[in-house]
């Protein structure tokens, strides 16, 4: 019975290693990334007589911004419409990176538990 549980543990460790390597390969395939949010804004102009002040549907725009925080300060970066898709893709890559790192951390905790069990059973 003890040999059977050691085989199961060895199989878990091998599975952990394979899954971890797979996640590492996914990280290597990521492209440029940045944190933030792309916003589309419709703005009022400085002319108080303009229709944009009275009717929200007649506001000017759309204007695009990338908003993110650096040292607890919000930064707004105005974007040309042509570059907005670049920032949206980079933000998506950042979210994927964070997801992959979370999965790797959870897997690492599990793998470390399995490796510790193997070390402890191997010393008996």
C-alpha cells in the first residue's frame, strides 16, 4: 500500500511539472502588455451655446483614453483612434498575464505540498 501511494504521489508531481511548464510556455507567447482601461468619452466643448451642452447625444467625440494608476495616481493618456486597438490588445495581454501568474501560484502551492510529502515519506 505504501508503494502505491508513493507512485500516486510521483504521478502528481509529474503532472504538476507538466502543467507548470505548459503555463510557462503560455507566458513566453505573450506580446506587449500594460495595465489600465481604454475609455471612450463624449465631451462638451467650451462654447456654452453649443448643442453639446444641452443634449448629451450631440456631444463631441468619441475621444479615447487609456487610464491607469502609477503610485496611487490616475494617469489619463489620450489616444488617437488608430492606436486604440493597440492599447486594448496590450491591456488584454496584461489580464492574461495576471491570470497565468495566479494559476501558476496556485499550482506552485499544490506542487510544493506534493514535493514536501515526497521528501518526508522518502526519509522513513
